[in-house]
């Protein structure tokens, strides 16, 4: 017997799977802050090997590659952060680093769009970052590349350009915390499950986006993400 709902249920957000008609259902979106040394320094961090910290975006923040992304209101400094994204096929609590790779379904390329001016104001006032990070359409993402077995993405160029001009460039190998370490640490805070996405941090070079900007970025061996910021 089905439950009677008080209001219509919202559809569950999904992400395309590369080379397949399958869709990946998104449960939660977790994000890692300051996971590349140069970006940590440009954000003012002093201890580069401090334990990773996390924040979240709503599941329906995902927006497909090739989209026109609505420009968010209430910001004068919207910024891009190119990231490797991990998609989980399994979950659990207190996962060992050695077991973490076995939970991965695949990988994608994502951009963590950030209202940087709002974030700075929230930091200054000791308030949460939700309005700076978790707004509508704040998680553009490429199709997910399914991983073979426990294959890991441990190295490879990560890059982003705006209007054909380079902005960000790094290597996955530069991450302070590896994908298995991120999964293991995150599972001590939350019970992870199939459908979770993890944005794993961004290299240095984050910068401002304006209405009409064309954004293109990628992770070697994973894929390409492209989108255009809408004009207001």
C-alpha cells in the first residue's frame, strides 16, 4: 500500500552516465574545502594538512553539462571552482581507507559555483555558508564515467577556462587528501549511501564569472564539462 502524500513528491535529481542510457540518482552532495595546497594558501589557510572539512549542496543543485546556468541573485562576485566529483555506489559508516575505493561507482567533472562575497561576509560574521554555496544550479556536472572495479583517479590534469582563456590548472595528484581518505573521513561524520556525490576540492586560480561567460573545464581521463552563464 502506497503512502498518501500531502503534496506531490519532487522528482529525484539525476546525472547522466557516460555512454549509457542509465541515470545516476543523486541522494546528497558533499563538498570538501581547501584540498589543494595552492588554493588553501590563496584562501588564507595556514595549516595545509589540517583534517578536511565539509559542506553540502542540495541534491537538486546539479545541472547538466551543456546547459545555460541561471545567474544567481544577490551576489556581485560569483566564482568558479573546478573539481573532481566522486559518485558512490555503496555507503556506510566509519569506512576504512583501504575499503573506500570499493564504494565508488564512478567519477565526473564538477564546478562548485560560489557566491564569494556572501561567503566572505558569512565568515566575517561567524555565520553558516549555506547561501554562499548551496543555491539553485550551483553544481554544474559532466556525465559520470563509470569506474571499472576499484579503479581510482589518483592523478591527471584538472583545468578550467573562461571564454577560452585559462583560469585554473592543477593535477589530481596534488590533492592534500586522496579520494579514499576523503570518503573514510566523511563517513565518520555521515552515513554514506548509494547516490551520494562528493566534490573533492579545487586547485588554485578561482575567479569571477559574469553573465554570458562560457565555461569549459575537465579532468584528464574523466571528462569535459561546459556551460554558459545566462545573461541577466
